[in-house]
């Protein structure tokens, strides 16, 4: 995720970033420019007196309004998915702090605190890798049995939750906590699983294919035929106008495609790496402070 100052307008206008749509679409812009220039050439030299093309400006204005409505819905839907993903990861951070703060005040041995200090931060790391469609290499602090179990597990984040529940049950049997404290800690783990499930729903439910396909076809046909409506007014400049309109419309679609799956490694995706580090840092601070005390 890119950190920036939203009030610094000049830096936005005169800077080019690899997430800028110009760097993404420059080939398509060249193709559309050449194609619309060809259509403009054909209309000027081979159909100069086509009266049925004289009144297309109003039609294209109405079509432009329709496209704008479609793109507004498209971008709003994509942003809703991005923002819901951010809320779920924010909930993971909060539930992690609640879980570790409750755990830190219990009468735990140094070995037990070390166990949670190493094992608990493994959950957000496994969760972010799972949402990216990747797997985490088993960390070296796992014992041989857990190491093999972790490697074989189909869902590494759930494996971490399972081992944490097992450890909590051991603490309950040892008398380090009562049943109410165990229930409260398990509720925090339940909410972590709920948040991860919500992220999986976002990941596995993209925008319907037919809707995305329709928008792309609509924009393409609208842009390449635009010179038919504007060549009488602007001549060859209508090709430049069509290319600019293509850039504006397709940029919105490209940005929507990028943020509708917010768990990847694109620069506009969620900062899941930083959030995982935050959870790890909070876990270490809470457990080590109590240990040193």
C-alpha cells in the first residue's frame, strides 16, 4: 500500500508511478490511437458526405452518460470490497491485542510465554499468504511433529488456530486459567477465524464475469466508433479525443480490477505485511513486558 500526502497536488500531477494507469495502458493507448486515426482517415476520405453520421453527437453523449453510471457502480463495488477487507484485518489486529493482553496477565511459565510469543504471530503471516494463494515454509521453531503437521496442512492459518486452542486447553487443565477465561480467549480465536473467512469470501467471489466483460466491450466499441460522431467538428483531432476518452474510462476499470482483490502484492492492495508485523510486535511487547516484570 502506498503512503502519501493527499494534499500535495503537484507531486501527483507531475510524477509517474508504476501503479499509474499510463504505465499500465500505454500499449493499448497506442493501439487505440492508431485504430481511431484509421477510422478517421477512412471517414474523411471515403465517406465525406455521409449525412447519417451528422447527428451522432447527441447519441454518444447519452452513451457516455450510461458508461459513467456503469463505471461508478463498478468502482464503488470494488472499493467496498477493499474497505471490507481492511475492516477485517483491523478486526484481526484488535482481536490479537485482546487475546494477548488477556493471556499476558495469566500465571504462565517462561516456556509458555515463549510458546505464544512464537506461535501466535504465525497466524497473521499464514493468513496473508493463504489469501495470496501461497504457502509459508514451516518455521524452524516448530518441533519435528508440528513441523511435519504444518507442512501437510491444507490450511496453515487454521492449523495455527488449532494448536493455540490445544495449548489453551493444556493451560486450563494445569489450572493457569478458569473456564470463563478459557471461553473468553476462545472467543477471540473465533473472531479471528470469522475475519479470515470474510477475507476468503472477498477473495473467492470476484465481480461476475459477464458484467466485467460487458463493460470492456462497451468501452471498446464506444471509443473506436467515437470519431464517427466528432470528425466533422474536430477532423483528425477526433482520434486524439477518442484516445483520451479511452484512457479515462479504462483507467477506472483498471483501478477497480486492482482493488477488488485487496490481498495481493499490488501497490494499492492492503498493507497485510505491515499489519502482520504490527501483530507480532504487539505480541512480543505484551508477553515480554510481563516476563521481565
